[in-house]
């Protein structure tokens, strides 16, 4: 096998692993911004772990609305009818109705 073919093959095999070597932004696991209202959410900082605690469960659209407004979708988002846990973003605060 030619050297150029071997180098090309080695590069193609290594390419899928490059995503594993990238360092993502670390989320501070020691801090948690807890909120139940939009006013409280605006006190959270971007990149901070956040927890929306629904005042009362039962509205299945509420957690999705909260996630759409406040969650950074570059990180995992966990939700159910009782609330949402995610990394907070302030990129869409202007979309939240006052």
C-alpha cells in the first residue's frame, strides 16, 4: 500500500474521534438558580444550572414554554409537568412576555 493511501486512511479513521477531544464549556455543578416566575428567572446568569419549579403541576405546555424561553439547547434538558432542569440562557429573554 502506498504511503499516501495509508496517510489518507489514517486521517479518515481519526476524523470521527476529533469531536471527542473537543472541550465543551463546563457547567458549575455547585450552583443552582431556582425560579418559579419570569421575574425570578431573569435573576439567573447565562451558563448557570437552573431549575424551574412549577407552582402547581398539571399544565403539560408550561415546561416546554419555560425550556423554549430559558434553556440552552447545547446542553441536556430534563423536564416533566413538575418543572425543568437545564443550563440557563439569556439569549431569548426579549421573547418572554412581561
